[in-house]
């Protein structure tokens, strides 16, 4: 099992969700986060004054999938979230050792 975390532009979240549902992914966790990468924030102008917004709003999506579906999930996220501009986001993949469903005590794949 693998955890796929994707940090994407907030306006792309619905497209990513639809792509994952179409790929057969039924559970996901979404968080509103803020951060910056290579774009190092952005400059904004308000009433003639320029100020820097260092931490930009992003959406963080997390899904747990079988090892065999990792590449399919990554491809779905990239296709749905890509704009070609700096700041499109990142995808991180991490191994998951164990899952336990709190309500029933089921473990691993049964808990998904």
C-alpha cells in the first residue's frame, strides 16, 4: 500500500477529484494548506501599494492505494492538475505499513 499526497492549485481540486473517482479511487482526504516553492510567493498591488504574498493557498489531497494503482493515480492527478505554469504542485508517494479501521477493527486492505 502507498500513500499518494498531491499539493495542487485550489481551483484544480474538483478536476483532480473527478479524475480519481473515474480511476476507481473512492476515498480521499483534502486539506486547505498554504506554502510556496519555486514561485517564492507573488507580488500583489492594493491601492497603489505593492506587497508580497509569501504563502500561497493550495489544496492537499491524500489517497491510500494498492501498489499496482500508484502510477494510474499519479497520471490521473497530473492530467487533471497540470496548467504548465510554475506552481502547479507536487506529488509525494510514501509506503504505508498498516491501516486499521477504528469502527470495526479491520486491518490493511479490508480497512480501505
